[in-house]
C-alpha cells in the first residue's frame, strides 16, 4: 500500500491564528484511492526547516502533499525551498496559469502587478497543474528512485482552502496515473442521542466479534453526534467486503433509531430525504424555524444543504421576548408564568412560526447558551426544543418537545448542541410519521 | 527561548474525518507565555508510532503537548504508549478525577461502567491535572535531563476541543512554574475590503522599512478579511516594543477605514463597541437582520458574541419570496420587476425588517450561494447587501447597499463572504455616523 504524508506550511498555523483544514480533505481524498496517510504536520515559513522537513517526509513516504506558502506576498517562501529541494536551475513561467491570473484579476477589478505575474513562475523541475480557482499554480515534482531509495512524488498546493480542495481531483488523477494501490474501504454510521461510553457499552459484544481486518473508531462531535467508522483493509477481497456489510447490518439492528444516516450524512442532509419519502411526498412539504438561543444556527444548518429552498421557507430569530410575542404569538402571560426558557415557550414558538410562515413542519429552540445568564433552576446549558407537524388530513398540529442539558462552558458548543438536538427532534418526528 | 511541539493522536484525523482544531488554540496559548511552537503533527492510533514519534519530539523540544486518544472506547491507546515511554511500572487511580467522572455521569443520567472507571487510572509516572470538563484526566510527565539531554515536559490532553481548551490555563501555569522564557509580542491588525495582493502593494514601502526583528504575515479569511500579523522577537527590549507600536500607528495612517479592529476582533465583535460610542450611546440602539442567501449566518455571527441580546432583537430568514413579501413588506411588483437578487430587494428587506422588529439598525442579504441557480446576468456568487439606519432625531432612514461578487465554487465560502460583507457594510455605516 502506498503511503503519504501531508504538510501545511505557514507561521500563521504555528502561532494558532488559523486552523489547517486542508489536510483533512486531502486525507479523505488520498484514502479514497487506497493511499494510507501516515502523518500530517505543520511547519513554519522558514526555508531551511521546509527543505529538511520535506526531505525527511520524502524518505519515509511515496507521496508528499504540501499546502500553503504560495501567496503573492513576501512571507511566502515555499516555492524557493521546493526549487532547492528538487535541484532546479531556474524558473519558468506557466502561460496557462498566467491566463487564469489575468482572468481573476480582471473579474475582481484589480490591476496586474509584478507580484501577481511572479505567481505564474515555477521551478524548472516542476510540472504545472493549472489552478483554475486561484492565482498560484499547483506543482508536481517527481523524484527518481536514486534520490530517496524509492520513487517519490511531491505536490504543492495553495493554502486557500477552496483552491486546495478544488485541485484534489487533478492531484488524485496524477497520482493514480503513476501508482496503483490496494483499496481501503470505510463505512461511517451516523448516530445521534447516545453518549460515546453508552454507545460503546451497547455495541460491546458486536465490536468484540469483529475480525482483525475490520477496525472500528468512534468520532464524537457536537453537531453530528457520534460517527462509528468501520475500516476494512485490503478490501479488494470480496469476502471481506461482505463481512463488513453484514457487520453494518447488525449494527442497524442494535442501534435502531439512534442511527440517522451514513457516510457524510448530517442531520440537515437527511431531512430532505425524509420529506421525499411517502406519505410526505404527496405534496412538497415545507419547514420553518424559530430560534432564540441558537441565534440563526439551525436555519443556517438547514440552508447549508444545496437545494434547500425547495422545502425551506425561512425562520424567525426571536432573540428578544418582544419578537417572540409580536411575530410568533407567544403570549405575554406564558412568558410571565413560565419564562422564555420553558417547554411552553418552545412549543408555542414551534406552533407560531409554522402558522406565520405557513409550513407543514417547524422546529424551535429557546435556552441559555452562556457564558452568563443562568440561574439555579435554569443553569447555563439548559435549552427547550420543540418540533411540530401539521397533519395534512386532519389539519391538527402535533408538537413534541425535549429538554437539553449541555455541560459545556463554551457558548459555541452549547449553541451547536442545542441546534443539532433540535434538528434531531425534527428528524425523529419525521421518522415516526414514516413508520 | 523554549520550544514546543504539538501532536494530535487519532486515526480519525489521518483519514480526514475530523479536523484538528486543538493545536491552533494550544499554539496561541504557548505563544502568549513566550514559548515558540516549532511544529504541529498528527499521527494514528498505533502504539509503536506514538512511542517513537513522541520520543523524537521530546529529543527536539522542551515541551510536547499531546491531544487525543484518551476516550473510554477501545480505539484509544495513548495512555498505554505514554506509560511505556515514561517507564511506568503500573497504573494508579486519580480519586480527584474519579469524583468528576461520577458527577458528569450522574448529571447526564448515565450508569457508571468499568470503562468509565478505568478513565481515572493513569501511569504511575504521571502527575495528574484534574480535567473538570470531562472524564479523561490530564497528565504531566517530567523527563529528567539524563533522558533526552535536556529537561523535557510532556502534557497529555483529551481530544474533545472544549476539554482541551478548558485545560490550557492549568497547563500554562504548570509550564511557567518550571520554565521562564523570552516573550514574543504579536499585534494583529484586522482589515476588510482589500484583496491580499492589493493590500500588499498598498503597504509595500511600509513593509520594506520594517527592521529585521519585526516579521509581517498576511492571514486571509472569508469571514474576517485579511489580518496583518506583526511579530516582535525578544520583545523584552522596550525599544523594540516602541518601534512595533510606531509601525502599527503608521499602518493605521495608510489603511484608514479598511482597518476595523485588532487582535481577535471580528466584524461581529466590533459592532457592540460602535453602538456604545457617542452619539449612539444616548440610548441603547438595536439591530435586526433580514437574510435570504445567507440563511441565518449573519444572525448567528451576531449572536456568537456573548451579551448580544442587549442590542440584538432578532432576524427574519426570508428564504422564500412569500416570506419576503408577507413579513418584510417587499412588494410583489418589486420582485417581479427586479428579481429577489437585486439592489431594490436588498434595500427593501433592510427597511422592512427594521420596521417589523422596530430597530435602529438593520442589515440584509439576498444573493445566489450556488452551486446551482445562477444566470448569465446574475451568476452564482452574486449578492446584494444593504444596511439601514433610522436617524433618531429626524426619524428618517438612510439605506446603503453594495453588490458582492464572489468567485468561489463553494456554497459555504460564498455564504461566508456575503455574511461578512454585510456585517462590514453595517460597520462602515456605523463608523460614518461616528465621524
């Protein structure tokens, strides 16, 4: 199996001003063509460090992917380090990349400067892969067997995430045209509603019975719950693939409704699938959201799905009580008697927004994200969520609600937990309809 | 200057299912006490790899921070590797951590299992720092000078981000009690509205005049614009600090209104500061948001600021035209004549939501985030944004609007650009009032 290492270059990563998200996308892409990623690293914008670190990675790996350090500004020195590492004798200009640079600058109304032109120059040892989404060219370096004891490939990608990710298909094609590898197969089962340790106990016997070539990992996350990832090595053997599929079937038996999807599914992407299944599919049912403590996050998650405008009408963020009363028809008496963070308020918000926006489904949140603002009876981390559905036959509305207690001190984590629990409640209500 | 290396452990990182965000927080924290981070790395859940990689890091660094691999489930083997690396002869139970585990499980209504109890066990070579936010204890290992040629410290933190971040103050205190270091000073200037290359050209002469101990870096981001980070090494020398402060003053002269803040400022955190400055401060002015293509993101950014309920009343996500008309009073004629993605619609939305929620300020977005849905006249990436202010003296409303063209193929990036430009337009309108 071919191995790879990924390296992000940039002082901004080492001092913690940006997070390297590219390596994650690149890992996933390499895995998909059967390349095993042995390590991910970040180093600073220092010429000598870059040369020695990349040299070490090339010794230990068949493929090295480098991101970052290719911007037009003076703090970027990766290209020079790569020229040295590959024994270049000079630079050459990529005319194809130059055309992209001209097009991008024209569209943005920016005048072409020398530092923009210089971006099209690459070491004469590099093969250029045109970057269609940005100004910095992608470079391929091929190191013959004599240099590191094995043939090694190095690809240099821009650091800007959407440019790096946009280049991946070209990179994968280039790698595959040079190497052939054994596939690894992954299946990820998305669960929501069980803590990691409880989940582990529940599937303990199943996990213990897995053969050695199946590897299980737990991936907990505030937004999407716990993903269970099953990896099958040397999956070209059809018997192994069959065993893996059987193991996943058994997992569905054990976990039932706690499973909401597979692979890259999220709570927000399964919702349109549920709306398309009968009996909802009789007409295009619609969704509305009412949010207090989540401040727009539930709505943003729903609209992160391309095509969501088909079933999503919109939301009201009723951050002040005045908006809850005036727009969502939550009565002042209710707020006085139960407070804004209450089952009654969440249910009234869910009903109110469905009427206001005239939708079939709705979901609502009202809670205390913190860090301040809690009380003994309603500590920070308390949230009431509600989901509602109007039966198209009877015209009657069913409302369900739950109390969420998040133990986090982080406002962001609490908001994420509240929002994902709200989407999950909507998902469960939809699945109940489908049964 | 003491140096450090940070290592995240977990197969889930190497196959790209999660992004290591902890290392970024840890870097920032170490920097703040004058420790230079030389590298960040991620490796898999493999005992031998962990032992050899951490051994190498300890050879090259004074401090090694490890995250991850401490969960209750079977795929986590970090603790065992650390026992081996540190020459432990057995395990001991941390009673203080046991109390936290009991408290957390009780609060979540989860029954205590053996795998939960085992989390309180640590190698007998470890000093325990209690993790108050989660079940896995934080461990400190001190390696005497004899082992790696210098005294070295290793800290093992849980992988769950809010637990790792929550532990940082304790870790910093532990490091400082053992080492004393030379400070590095950073100042970050937050700009919005200039592309990186244009910004670079504009400050070229200034940048060329910087002394060698001042280092400049450009950090572009879809949400917060381009941050310029100036780093001053050996900043204990007061002359150096003075030179740095003068350089920043000069930068303000050159960039003017393109600068919106410093340090960790974001467009959403500067808004409350602007509201508190005269003449706004005469009464507590308020904000409302109307969103179409950004789907709740602008509202979510505003509410990500603790205390935002003081000035933020709420928002309407008018994802369907029906909601734009019924709630925001955007006339059907306007929509027919100009379309939803138009200057007229954005301005009407901003006016409409300010009236609906009775606020002083408002901001609106309407555009095409993609990937589908564009036309030749209005391609994907087109967005109209508007901001409005009602003059408290005259009662008249001033509305400003701009067209945004984002060249990204990513729905998420486009949404982020639209949202941040909307916040920036609101910021500029507020600053104009202040001039």
